[in-house]
C-alpha cells in the first residue's frame, strides 16, 4: 500500500471539513496513515470509556438520563462523543481521499457512504433525540415518560435506517471486484485415462489451470498405462516387458547382461495447443 500511495498528497480540508484550508497538504507516509487509522479507531475507545464513566456516575446518583444543564455531566458526554465522531469521520475521509485514485473499480464511494451514515446516525442521533426530550420537543404520553419515548423513537429509527443501509451495503460490498479470483477446483486423484485399445487418451483441460499459476505439472503413475506386449529396446539391447534382458535366440551372439536398475522409457511429446495470449502451452 505504501508503494502504491507513494507521492500522493491529500488536502487537509476536504468537503465538508473545510475548516483547515490554511494547512499544508498531507503526504501519504507510514506515519500519516497510522494517524489516520488512530483517528478512525479512537471512537470505539472513547465511547467504551465514557460508557463505564456514566455507569459509575449513575451508581453514585450523579447522572440522570435526559438531564440538560451546565452542571449535568450528560451534556459534556454528548459533546465529547460528538467531537470523537467528527474526528473519526475526518480520519476516514482523509483515508478515502488518499486511496480513491489507486483503487479504481472497487466502488469506494458507495462503501464510504455506508460507513459514514452508520457513524453519523449512531453517534449523533441519540444525543439529538435526548436533548429534544429534555427541552420538551417530544410530548409526554402515558404509559411512557419523555426519556423513554425518546429512546423508543431512537430504536425504531435505527431499525428502519439500518434496513435501508443494509440494502445499499449489499449492493456496494457484495460484488465481483477487480482483484478477486474464483477459488481453484478440487484436485483430481488420477491424471491418466485409458481407452479400449489400451492407449492413454487423457489430456489436462485448459480450464483446470488457475490464472495465477505460471506453470502446473501433473503427475501420473506409469502403472496406469498399458504398454502391451511390445518389447522395447534400450541402448541396443532387447528387453522383455518386465524390464529384464530378453532371452538370446539361436544363431545370435550373446550380449552383455543388462545391469540391474530401473528401466528407461523414451517418450515423444506432442504439443496439442498453444495459447499465445496467455503464454500457456498445453501438452
């Protein structure tokens, strides 16, 4: 990734974060990418830490859900969560701008919209509804209180919103991308085939070779082939089908015994097809 993004520069004030227009451009290096990653993941740490802080304050009866005021810790918690959400969105936006030109065809814009909508709806929507309930914008009706009604509205809104976001996410994420390859099929146990007359007729199929493999060698045991009763000659000396020396005939001079060892068979190879575009020779 660092090799592909070498020399890339990102504007520190991408839309809609136009408040850093006077800052210099950010060069994509290992350090800057690390800071972008930290900016994105800090939201999870901040929200978890604030959750435990609110639990402690609620246990000490110093925190009341829905209370709005300068002396209430609730408003400061929402300010911190809002700032953390904006920082996470900013880091993700910088990372998106840095990698967009190097990843054409991956649909980064749709994926960016899905992740951003989840960040904004989950990070800001709850605080807005809670503040509206504290200010009296949400009416109180039996049997639920104002705080409970704000939570019900939030949960119902999240269910409907996430359903539509899931449809968009399925369209953006579940598709064939430029770098994806189909998984190779299962390996065949035997690479040889025999015909009725005893000759091998099995040839590897072109589609059996995966695209990323430069060369694939298939082995077949020789005992699968029927060589018939033909006596083959090795180095001018006759051999029987079992690989040993043939018995000497009458009127012929005895030959030197064949040294023990494996038989050697010379095979002629015929090239069946050659794909010039893929640089693949099928034998």
